[in-house]
């Protein structure tokens, strides 16, 4: 588990699923403990990204929304992902 974020939330597991998702995930029987399982974390992360693509389209905004609802935080995150992606 990562340290708390500035908004009081925290990130959990391999895919760094934000704790703000816990109420929604609880409907599916998924809590913090389950998110520590790498397979569960990867599946939840893919589900969140797929939801973002459905909302924002297959664009970088969907990637940014995975990290934050804040536009500036999204911009910074998108740039980090693009830089890492370019280095592959």
C-alpha cells in the first residue's frame, strides 16, 4: 500500500487502485485484501481503464483518468506514461 495521497485516499496493490474505488468494488466482493492479489489488481485495473475508454474514448485522456479526475494531474500522468511507453 502506498502512502496517503494529498486528498486522503491511498493506492492499493500492483495496479495502484485508488481507495476511492473501494465502495464500488465492494459490490463485487473486492476489498483492500483482494486488491493485494496481483491477478485481482490487474483485472480491476483493466476494468477501470476499460471504463475510462468507454467514457472518454480510446484516447490518452482515458489513461489520465486512470490516475486522477484532476485535469492537471492527468496531464502530468499522461506525460509520464508517454515517456515510459516511448522507452520500451
